[in-house]
C-alpha cells in the first residue's frame, strides 16, 4: 500500500478524487488536508467531512491555508462550477464529525518525516499548504516520496485565463515556490485531465446503486456536467481533473510524462501560466499523454 496525503479544496471533482482514493486498496490515506480554492477553507473542510461520511470513512481531516502564500486573497469561490456549497448544492446536513486540531503544513511535515521516502503527497487544490510545509521544513524536499500535483496547463490553454489553470492561478507564488524547491513533482495538468471525460451515461449508472454514495455523487456530478456544457458546448461530459492525479499514483502507467523545468507566470496577463522547458535533470515530470479509457474504467470500478 502507498501512503498518501491528499490535499483538497473540495469541490466536486475533489469529492470524486476523495472517493477514488478512499475506495482504492492500493492507497493508505494518512490524512486529507484542506485549503481555500473552489470554496473557502472552512467550506472545503466541511465538504470533505461530508464526503467521508458518505464513504463511512474515518480518515483524519486537517484544515490548512485560508489565503495565498504571499499575495492578498482574490475572489475565492466558484459557484458557477461547483455550486453555492462547493458540492453542487447537495449539502443537506452539517457533518457529524469534526476536523482535527492543528494545521495542514505541520501535519504534512510530521507524516513525511516519520516515514522518510514513503509518503506521496497528492495536491488537487492550490499549492499553498505544501509551500508552507517546505518553507517550515525544507528537508521534506528530499524526504517525500513524490508530489503529484493536479495543476497547470503546459501544452494547452488555461481554464481561468487563456494561459492559467485554476489551482496554479489561485496561488501562483505557492506553485512557483514548490516547483523551484527541487521537490520531485509529477504534474497532472489540463494537458491530460481535459482528455479524461466522464460521460452522462457513465454517471447515470450511479443512481441505480443502493448505497448512499452513488446518488450523492451523481447529484453533484450532474451539476458539474451542466457547467461543462455551458463552458464547452457539446463536450459531452466533465473532466476528471482531480481523480486523474489519484489515478496516476495508483497506476503510474495511466500517464506518460516528460521532465521539464517549470516557470510560473507571476504577473500581468500571464499570471499563473506554467511554461515548461524540456530538461532531463528537471524535478518536474509533466504528463503529456494519458490512457483515458484504462483510467476511466479503473476509476468507475472503484468509485460506485
Ligand atoms: C482544478 O480546479 C478546480 O476547480 C478543480 O477542483 C480542479 O482541482 C481544475 O483546474
Ligand atoms: Ca480541486
């Protein structure tokens, strides 16, 4: 089993990624850390606990950053994509369980240092918590097994601006700090996630399930698909951004990557742009191909 920490800004595709990770016996989820992004950090923590309740999971949830690494916060929610509550307006009750005391960054440091070279960190929100962890304990750069980041758009256009992907755009300084730190990163960006689409037919099956999870995920995913249809008319589904980052840890063969030196745009119209220069010695492996059919079949077999 691979020990992982999943860092989220839950978010509909984050909810799908959490379900995929918790339901995969190859992974030992040490904890789920939360950050601002799709919603506020408080909402991300609440949503994560709600999702875990539907999964009957007791995985610890540790709240993290509520604002960017260096700059002032800007608009921090995406109701047009993820709903007013972040989970497609499915929120009915507050979670029964509370989050852990403490902060995401020290949690990451502690778990990485107590199992050197064993822990993989998967980030599917902003890179703020990881940047804070590296700033507080620079040695984790050599002690972590690997970081798998859902973020960036190196060979394709962005989804917030013409250049920038949402997770990098929301905290470009954190992304820049993480990439420059030398930490080993696999970048699962829009380059591959926009090729992993879940269709409405595949999702509709979830409603036939007797578990409480299936209809809950179907309701929120239907909302997400509506947003995709508005932004990308005729696309016929929604992108499984965050689940693909989890998939790339379970089965690295789902993706193919090229080592690149990454630069993050920090101002002007290129804010949040991720520019990659091929370099065999670089610390970032940028995923450029995905076996979408194999990944999708695996994801579906695990989630509902
Ligand atoms: C990323 O942005 C968020 O809205 C999604 O949850 C995903 O992590 C895609 O750009
Ligand atoms: Ca996310």
